[in-house]
């Protein structure tokens, strides 16, 4: 009997601690319900209901979707899986998990402005802004300009490391470019 009382006391304390950290936060783009951090930000498991009736269910970090979640619009699951600091990246054709896909859709989910969709097309070794035209992805004017500039400088054919614009800045201990 004593064990049951101790267990129930611990269980009730656990439930109270969970409910104490669950809140509802109203943002310009919708309403969040779920775990918050000590600064009152969406942080942990929660649900964000956008004003247009789309819903994101999953993990949040500092008011941004992050790690795992599900994005639903009009009762249909648009995406389920990994997210990264406010963005969902879907490699096309949809469902492809290979980085060799030549097109991708990026859905940005933001608590203040809602969500937006961007398209990118891989040309040589880099991604450029694109748009869908009659079921095909074509570079936008900006994407074409960026690609042309990168092509003339040689940057479009060298993927390199993030932030290096395709150029090597030195040699490592093993003799390989940095």
C-alpha cells in the first residue's frame, strides 16, 4: 500500500510539472500550444495552428520548428520527418531522400509571418532559385543571374565546403584542401 501511495505522489507531481510548462502562445501567424522554455518561447513538443487552418505538430526550439514534426494542410499531410530551424526541405520527386535530386521545395514555417514555399534547382554543384512552370522547374531571373555569375567564376562546378564559394583556402595536415 505504501508503494502505491509513493508511486501516485510521484505520478501526480510529474503530471503537474508537465502541465506547468505547457502554455498557449498567440503569434501573428497563429496559435502555439505546448511546452515552453524559461523565457516563454515555444520549446519542446507542441502544436502550431496557422490562421489558414494548416497545422504543424512536433518539436520546437526557440519559437522555431526543429528536429521532427508533421505539417498538415486541408487534412492532408504535406510533410512528415526532419525539420531544421524553421525549414522543411523536400527533395523532388516528393519522397526522395537522396541529395542527388535536382529540384527541392523548401517550406519555411515562421510563427510571426506564417509559411512560405520556395523552389530551388541544382545546376552543376549548387542550388539556385527556381519556380515551377507547367510542371517543370526553371531558374527564376535571379537564379539564372546567380548561375551565370557562378559559372563564369567557376564556382558553380565546385561544391566545396559551406561558405567557401567553391574555392580552396589552404591545405590540411593530411595534404587535402581545406
